[in-house]
């Protein structure tokens, strides 16, 4: 199995716990909690900022000394409604109590105390089309560059229809050379509809020193330390993924793969 493909630990509790150390990089952390109604989870952010994404279900959340009430509305991620999220700065803590069965993603990156805790979505998040034809996909931007919510994090959701490509034309963001390109590590948290489906993700560099193609399944996470990283959803399987990116500069600048430059 590819070292870039991380399988969930199980179907309940903390099923992913990806840290910069375990990923072999410097910035991005990513965890997933799958809770039953009544269960709770909480953490201290330490030196890292966090965005909690209610992927599915509802939870009552307190964080940074405030009661944020119950977050979450969609019970199945493929409803495609805007997510409920919460930004928690570094140096604080958070606690979530599941009101229903729920899936909570914890996106993290280095924080410098530059932003206050805040709700993100569902207001202000609009499902937006990107691409055309067999390259069409639908985006829920949670905290990308235009949203000045965070110190380091860039977070977005993508829905790719069955039979379509996504994160395509192939592109990379693995050099710290702004404004031409920025260095951003990235995780992909994959979900499939139906749940027993699969999709493909390739991660490859121009020189071929890294070239891996992974069959991703429901709840898998793919790591993108460098290189291009397109995804494909076979006919019959709809693909969702939650992207987390971070690096030394909170800007998303990329370079296309040579073979697809004419498609950009």
C-alpha cells in the first residue's frame, strides 16, 4: 500500500490522527472523529490553529471560552449543503458533545494568534461550479485565500460527479517561490457515494521521482507532500473530499503539469 494512503483506524472514535510528524512534513495536521450521540471529544490547540468541520451530524461545541451552540445540519455529506465549521485559534481548547451520530474533521496548522475564534458557514458558503464537461466539480470554500479567517489554514470541500475528474488539470504547489508558486502541504479526506465505491488519486512529480496511483475508498485520507495530484471518480461513484492545505505563506499559487498546460 502506498505510504501516501492512510486508512481509518476503524469506524468509531478517532479514526484518523495525522500529524506533521507522522506525515513527514511541517505544517498540516488532520484528524477525524466519528461519534455516536451523547459522546464527547475535546482537545487543546497548543501552538496550532484549528478548523472544526461538521462533515455530518450535529454537535454542541464550546471553544475559546465561548458556547457556540449546536453546529451541523446535514446528516449525509452528499446532501451538498454548506457545512457548519468553527475556527479555534492556537492557545485555546475546544469540546464537542455529539447531539446525533456525527463526523467531525479537525484541520490544523501552525497558529500565531492573528485571528479570533469564529463560526464559519453555513452563511457565506455557496456551492460553486468549477471546470466544465467531464472536469466539472462543485466547491464549498470554507477558508480559502479570500476568506481572512486563519493564520495558516486553507480548507475547502469538493464534490465530484460520477465519471468526472477533479483537482485537474494536474497542478502542483510545492515550491516557496511566491508569486509564481507557493509551498502547500495537502491532505484529501475522501468519501464515496455509494459508500462501497472507490476512486483514484495520483500523486506525481515532473521528474518521476514520486509517482503513485491510489485506489481510495470511503474515509481514506491521501497525503500530498509534493507534486501533481489529480482525482478521478469512476462511473457510478460520486466523490467528496475535504482538502486541508498549509505552508509558510497562506496563498494558493500553483503550476500546471507540462502535459496539461494547454488545458489551463
